[in-house]
């Protein structure tokens, strides 16, 4: 055996082949079956023939173009508003001397603290036109109830709050990485702070702003969490709500049409993901970071320091603090009726009842199993993929990166429909079990695990591997004894972040769960739909506190990353 055949016999090449096959299966198998389901004539799991009738029915219907326009408008408006919020927060925390900087930077960890489903539910409990908390207190104080969350303004506002932290991460990183020499030159020539910001700072971070806007557009277009709580009751039809109505909300369910809508949504998100990658590739053209050390210039706000800090605090308050306090308040109400009399009879009965509710117990059990086992599988697989793409020179490793990128661009609802079609007749019986949720979670969140592990493995210098090889250790021994221990901080931090995602996932779960395998996401939704607000809020508070513990742990472990 010579040449390439001998190379294929090495452990690292065998690992590459196996990892590539598994990754291709996870990424491409549901993609193929999403399209396959859309051209089937028979319902899910029944024999039939191939047909284009589903596409003709869907895309000859004028209603489809109205929901497409609604989706584009919703995604664009939510993305734009989130970028405005993020730009204000990033500028205050990075470029000014506003007080409480460390507290305001909690914006970066908000996505891992509170599920977006709970944020949407909380704002509905606050601004419901019939019995929203803020409306009730406004009615008591002023005799009017001015707020109505059910409409495009409410939908866009809540989704923008959900998306702001992601845009903040991108824009704040760009502001921190700018060389202040350009701004200092402008000041030397007589420009004021506003002129410097509009003529120098913002143009230099324009690619980051556009990348954040495009990424948030994709996230808004594919989300189902906020639309499930606001758009469905308001009868605002989006791609995700239409997929839900066809797959779950109608009788009999029509998974063929759901798949056809899913293909349209996938095509929409992929086109904008392509734009996002192009924009991020152009960042190099605007690079201002050199080998010189520097600190970003901080603007002295003088007497405006505290008013500006209050503005930033208001945004952070709306994103996470107010929704969490709303859940706490509702969880101690004996029944949901915002009034002073009800609050005077506050009780912990809902928390006590949680200990005896079999449905809540099973949901926590299922979600904890998915979080522990799923995050473990996902992070170890991510470690292998990261090693192969970062530390090897194998031809074709770029294919692994592309395959790992596919689930990141896959809308949760479309992925769930593709998985339903893919595993209904699968030889291994995973359909209607907790294992189909495990497959969906690992597939969808693998890119997040890759990001966490890759950031650690990049720091491990190649000299360590070369020294191990010089001492006679083979590839497997080097990987097990050198690389894995050094990757452990990043892997543990990534595991914790993945566990927080898994424990509160909703967009896939609502389509894939079965009565015996109901996780916490669908449980919260159905409790809300049933009007069992006290139990729903109690479970939501507990999930949030568990996520806070996970986030604190991951941030502490992230500081222990190795230095190559």
C-alpha cells in the first residue's frame, strides 16, 4: 500500500473520514428530506408518489406572498431596531466614560440567561390589552389602558430586544478593535466628538454594523419563539407561523405543505446568510488593528455621564430585568389578576406544586437529559471537527467547515420538518422519542460548540504537538494526553453554553416532541396557552436561575483558556 492509500490508513485520516460522514449525515440528510417531503403526494409516513402539486398550491396562492412580505418586513424592522439599540449600548460601554461599565456589559450574556420564549411571554403579560400588568396599573392610576402588544409594533419591539445582544457582541468587538489614531487625527484637525463619530468611527465599523444587521435579519426571519406568542394570536402570518399551522395547528396536519413552506424559508435565510458571509469577508478591507498596542479612546461625557448610563440601563432593563421580574411577580400571584388585592395574597403555592406535578418533573427530566447528554456529544464532536479543521493540513478540511455551517443557517422550524420526514421510517426507531430531539439539538447547535472549542484550540501552539511526536508519541496519544487537556477549559465552557441552549430550546421541540418526551420549551408554551400562568412563570424563573448559574460558571472557566 503506497501513496494516498497509506495516508488513508493513518488514524487522523480515518477520523477525518468518519467525522466527515457523520457531519454530512447530520447536515444534509434532513435537508434532502425537507425537499423530499415537499414533493410527496401522501402524508407523513404513508406511501405516495412524487409531485410538484404542493409547490403549485403554495406558490400560486397570493397569501404566500403576503406572508413572505410580512416576514421580510418583520425581519428588517426587528433587525434595524436591534442594531440601533446595540449601537447605542456598544458606544456607551466601549467609547464613553459612563459609570457602571461592567454592569452594562451584561448585555453580552443576556442570550444565555433568559429564553426568548419567556421574554416574549413576559412582555405579553405586561402589555396585553385586556389584563396586562402595565395596562392594569395605568387603568388604576390614569383610567386608560394604552398598550397593545398584539400587532407589528409589539412583535418588532420584542424581537428587537431579543436580537440586540447578538448585534452588541459584533459591534462592540469592532469598536474595541479600532485603532484610535484615525479619530485622534480628526480631533487634531478640529472635529468635535459628533463629527468624529459620524465621519470616522461609524464609517470604519460599517461592515460590522451591516454584518450584525444581516445576521439579525436571518435570526428574525427564522425564529418562532416570539411569533408563537405574539404573531399567532394577532393573526400576523409569517413563514414560521404558517409552517406551524400546517404541521401542528390544523387537522389533519399537512406536513407536505409545511415542507414546501420550509423550503421557501430555507432559501430566504440561505440567501441572506450568503450576504452575511460576504460582508464579514469585507471586514479585512476596513482593518485598522496593527501590531501596536492601543486603547480605544473614551469620550468624557462630563455632566451627561449618569443620564447616558441611565439610557443604557433602561435598554438592559427592558431586555432581561423587567421580563424576569414579571415572571417572579406572576409566579407568586395566587391567580393571574394584576391588582393590589391579589398581590397582598402573594403565595409560593405554585413553587410547592411544582414538586408534585408529574408533567413538570418529566419535562425537567427530559430537558436535563438532553442538556447533559446532548451537550456532551456535541462538544466532543465539535472538538474533533475543530482539531481537523484548525490543526491539520488534510485536503478537503474546508468541506468540514462548510458542512458544519449548514445547520447554523437552517431555520429551526424548517430543520424540524426535515427531521420529521427523515426519521419517520428510519431503521432505528427514534421517531416520537427523546432521541429525535437529541439529534435535532446536536445538529442545530453544533456550530455554537465549534465556535467555543475552536477559539481554544487556535491558542495551542504547534510546538507542543511536535515535541510530543519527537518523544515517540503517536497521533492518538498526542491528542489524548496533550491537546484534550489543553482544550478542556474551552470545551467545558462550550458544554455549559450548549447545555443552556438545550435546556430551553423551543423552535425545534414544538414540532418534534411526543407526549412521553416533552421538554421544557413546549411545556412552557402549553402552560401559557392553557392560562396556567403561575406554574408557567414558576418554571420560567427556575430555568432562568439555572441558566444564570451555567453562565457564571462558563465565564469563570473561559478565563482559564490555555496559552500556546
